């Protein structure tokens, strides 16, 4: 999977694309890792996600620099759009929020919301469904920040987004 920090993905994904890249990593996983995203394909499915209203529209400052964007507004919709684009026969039926201690079932995948003490926002990573012991280190499957994020190193799991298949 490509990292959100890849400059070819553009400034919005570079800044706030962790949730998007975590979902796209789940498409790769559900393909049995026979599919691998190119930079161009990630940008294209991201743009399609914005048009479909699955992803928040980009908001720019008056000087054109990124102000806000990339929030996933419909997890199942975006997952399904990406899987169809990739030709992967996988359908996400729904998404729900769960507590950080939730153990996913066999037909579920998890996206972990991470927090850290010195940061107001969240960082999203793909979780591996590991049921014990419950530590961020043992539950992390893919961090969209190349080399690993500070939040994954110093933070904790605040909640989980559960994709149901």
C-alpha cells in the first residue's frame, strides 16, 4: 500500500489522507494482496469519492493552500467504490463505531482511531483484528505515515471503525 505522505498523492491526502489510505489498504487485503494501488489510481478513486460525497470536499485557504479535507463521510460507500474500481469482488455492508476494546468478528475489518496527549486531532490506521494482548503495537496492521507516525508511537487507540462484510 502507498503511504499518504507520498508527494504524488497531493497536499490534501498528504495532510489528512490517513483514513482514506487505511480503507484502501483493506481493499488490498480483501483482494488477497493481488491488487496494489498506484499513485494515479489512489488520486482517481479519491476524486471519485469526493464526487460521490463519500469523502469531504477539499477546502482551500485564500492563497490556495489546503485548509481542510479528506474526512471519510461514508466508509462503506468509499470502500465499495474503491473495491469496484480495483475489480475486487468484495462488498462492505456497513460501518459502525466501537470501543477501543472491541474484538472484530471474522467478517469484519477495523480502522483504528488513534489519539495522543499533545495533539488535538486523530490519526487513523488499519487494525489487524488481534484480540490479545490489547496494545497499539499488537493491533496495528498498516500505518499510512511512511516510517510510522508519532501518534502510533506515542498514542493510544481511542475507538474503532468496524467495516462489516
